[in-house]
């Protein structure tokens, strides 16, 4: 048997490791995503004297058929995807919080919300997304609304279960006997309890939002070709693939996957970290 | 007067815990109740304090029954304090949850200022229980049900806590139902003692 001291120190070592991982991932995230804010139009301008260059130290990801630097374009594209993801995930999270709180109000409302969750979960995301984006006429609005509307159910389900649990907690029952209103209890007992889950859910929504945004943009239902989105870069580059310019697709593609992986790892590590508390 | 009238209760898929149970508590009176473990005393405490609805019968508070606005006039002090405080809160928040709580109560119960900024997990069971006891003495409280509230204290502290409780109850003219296994303890503090197993009318 381990002594409690050993268990304790093992636990703190584990926590430290988790924290280190989270900080490392955040570091990558900042370089990757926020650097896009620093890139101006002139850095991704066409420069016909430097077109079709393969990757080199000057142009890490090479240049395209108009002589634009692919590294800069990729960073800018990831940045745009990040912004779309941020907006869509925020709306999803707010929707999930509102609906899960609504569900806790009465049995009928809970029933309705559960049915809505099951209904939305049964439709494949991509199909629903394309439909919504198509109906709303593409562009950022279509994508953000589409992603927000398709991604709330999983988080709502998690939050609903959390609320059910805390609702039956003795200290919440006691709060009612102290004459506290439902709003007071929601604000002081429920929300602080939900914030960690909400935050983790929010971060975990990101990779989905980004991948789906790229996917529908790639398929031509999403952002317009003038916007420097990753999906646009990829679909344009596909046309030049046959001419042997492999770097146009490879590096932006890998970067997209890397960003998604970073968010996913960040979300999962945050969850582990919070659950250990 | 707090009237427990004709109360019957059973949990789903179990036998009756008590049937047609009757007794009363006057304001300012301390009534002791003892009974075998698992016989349904905590369940009765929850019925009297409106956490659980009886299958039959009524609890009548000074002639009134039904819904009360604001703080409920009959407060329960629970057997296990760690379950009835939000683990994420500081103890100061636990105290502030009770509107208009008299600060003198905090002193009388021996609550130290330095505990206020801690979380429940950073206090001992006995220290935490003092907060739970204090919380029951809201300005609206007319009756208190104390369900085995001092089992986590040593003998000396137990005596101190009950001394404080008796003082508060008499001072504020509150009716108290004290539930315990310890008949000796009940004999010391109560005006009158009820044997739960005698009045529950089952087997
Ligand atoms: N929520 C519940 N659902 C079903 N049965 C329950 C529930 N709570 C308690 N019981 C059962 O009801 C009986 C009475 O429980 P209760 O806690 O009221 O006893 P008690 O007299 O307070 O016991 P103790 O003196 O040990 O505190 C027990 O047999 C218990 O197993
Ligand atoms: Mg009990």
C-alpha cells in the first residue's frame, strides 16, 4: 500500500505535468493562431517575379501561382478559421447553457430539450451545415450560424447531466428552504459549478468548428474565394496539384490538422486538469 | 405550536417507517427524540422541515399549513454537515446565504474569524457543523429540528455546543426537536423525551 504522502506527491507531479502540457499547448496556439493578426495585406500580395517557388528558407511553405507567400497565407487562413471558430463556439456554448438551464426548470421543458438534442444529433453535421449555409447564402454568417446550430447538443447534454446532479444536492435543497429564488440558486450554485465544464466544452468545440468550416468552404458552400481561409487555399491549390506544386496543398493541410490537434489536446488536458481538482 | 398530525410514510418498495404519528412541540420547548438506528428518524425530520412530503397527514406550523414565502419557519440541522455546504464556497458565503443572520450567534457558537476565508474541505467536521447550526437560526426561524448534530464532537465540545444551543433557543423562543441515540445527552438538555419507536405504530 502507498502512504498518503506518496499518493499526494504523485498527484501533484501529475498535475504539474498536465499544467506544463497545457502551457506548452497554449504557447503553440499563440504562435499559430494569433500571429495571423500581425499579417497585413501587403505580406500576402501577389508578386509575379516570385511565383511557383518551392519551399525554401525565404518562403517556408513556397509560393503560389501568383507569387504569394504560402506560409503567410496559411497563418492568415488559420487566423480566420480561428475567428470563425471563436464566434461559432461562443454561440454554441451560450445556446447549450441556456437550453440546459431551461431543461432544469420543469419536466416538460426537459423532455422538449432532450428531444431537440436527439433530433439534432441524428442529423449528420455536414449535411445540416451545408443546408444551413446554403439557405443563409454562404459567407461567414452562414458558416457561423450553421456550426453554432449543429454543435450545441453534445455540450447541452453534458451540462444537463451536471445540473441534474447539482439540483438534487442537499445544499441546493437547503438553499430553497432559506427562501432563495430559482434565479439566485442558478446564479450562485449552478453557474459556478458549470463554468469548468462549459469552458472545456467550449475549447473542445473549436476543432470541430474549424474542420467543418474548412470542409464546407472547400466544398464551395462556405466562405467566398476572396477570403484567405484555409478551405479556400486548399480548394484553389487542388487545381494546381497536377502541375506538380505539391507544397500548395501539403503544408496548409498539415497546418490545419496541427491546429485542430492542438485544440483537441488543449481541451482534453484542461478537462483532466479540472476533473482532478 | 408545531403539530405533527397523523403522519405516515414509506419509501418506494419498502415497508411503512411510521403510521399515524402524532406529537407537538411548543415554542421555547426542547423535545428530545431517540430511537433505533435506521428506524426513520431522519426521514421524519425531513418531513417536518418540508424536504419530503408525507404520504398521509400534515405538519401544521402555528395553525398554518402549506407554502410559506421566503425562509421556511422550520429549519433542519443535518446529520452530516459536509453534504449541506457548497464545496466550492468559502464559509463566509455559507453564512451570508442566510439573510439577516444575527452576528451574535456566530460568537456564541465559537466560530472563529479565520475560518471564514476557508473552504469546507479545509475545516474539521465539528468546525463545519457550527456553521450549519448557526445557519438554522435565521430571523424567520420558529422551530428547529436537530438531527444527531453533535456526533462528531468530543464530550467537552458537545457539552459546549448544547449549552450554546439551549441558550439560543430559550433566548429566541424557538421550539427544538433534538434527535439522538444518546439518551443520556437527551436527558440533560430536554424538557420532555419521546421514544420514536413507541409512537411510530409499526410492528
Ligand atoms: N431515499 C431513500 N430511499 C429509500 N430508502 C431510504 C431512503 N433514505 C432512507 N431510507 C431507508 O429508510 C430507513 C430509515 O432511514 P433514516 O435515515 O430515516 O433512519 P434513522 O432513524 O435516521 O437512522 P440513524 O439513526 O442511523 O440516523 C432506513 O432503512 C433507510 O435505509
Ligand atoms: Mg438519521
